[in-house]
């Protein structure tokens, strides 16, 4: 079956603009995670969804970051007023809550803020 | 908080030989999972192998096996008969099993860049 998909693959934006990153999880996976991968910080957890609710937003670095999930499926990560330090690869993963919790990752979105 | 340490930023191995990647972690938890993920230049993070902490037997997946030492908090990955396609960044990851909730987020090490030479 289809894996996790993310769009766009690459995004170049100017400082101060808003961006939206999309994640389409594996069908039937109720848990969805966003991570950020940057040279300086490695891989960091951002936010977790169970269904449409986000019980853990502890990893979001600032209030410029927000995310939502609709229909228990697609999720959107929004970054407002982008800064150069937001440049990174944003990875999405999904899993079944039962059955071992293995997370399956999408190919990521590379965000470059000029 | 959990931490994961990969002490080898880069490693190389000749094709067909065996290589071992190191990983140590720090936790006060008793129930958890450990994972090795592979990230080739395509950027796609691919699961290589997983280990449940309650299992004493080391996990194996074809040419990949782990040496899990729970008391020492060590989780190394052995790749046998290395192939050119194994060239990638390898990440060790820890997942706490939180009985109070359902957030099974991963904590990653910094990664080891493995190059397989022909």
C-alpha cells in the first residue's frame, strides 16, 4: 500500500512569509508525528496527533508554529513569519497505536528560508 | 528525559565485510523500544530493525542484527556482508512506553554516516 507522503518536497520562501507543509499518513494509522531535522539540532520531535487531537505540542519551538489534523488523516504544519533558523527538513511519521508503534516516515519537506 | 548517544559520526567499510555501529542511551524507564533507522541520500527514513526491551533475545533482520545489553544501556547494530546500497546515515532511536498516555515519540541520536566502499 501507499506510504506516508509529504508535500511539497522542497520549499523556498522569503523571511517573514508563512508556509504550510502537508502530510498524508498511511491509511488507518491513527497516530501522526512531526519531526524537524537540522544540521545543528539533529532530529527533534515537534508535535504528536492521536486522531484529530494533539495531546503533546511540547516540541513546537515557538508560537509561530502550529499544526492541525482533519478527518483523522491529513495534517498540516504551518509556520508563520518564517525565520532563517526555521530552515530544515520537516519529517512526518505515522503509526498504529497498537501493534508495536513502529513509525513509518515520509520523504520530508526541505524548507529553505532566505 | 531520555538521551541517545552515537559516538561514531562517520564509519566506512569494504563491500562484503562486517561493520558494527554503536549506540548507548540513558533512561530510568524499564519498558521501551529501540530502533535503528537508515536515511539514504533520498532523505527517506527507513526502519532497519527494532528491539523490545523486555525481550532478551537480540533482534535480527537478514544481514542486520543488534547486540542489546539492557544493563549497560547499549544497542549496537551489526551489518554483515555490507553492500553498496547500505551507504546511508544510520540513526539509533529510543521510544518510551508511557502507560499514562499514548505519545510514543522517538528520541534520536545524532547519527552515524556509513560509507560502503567497493
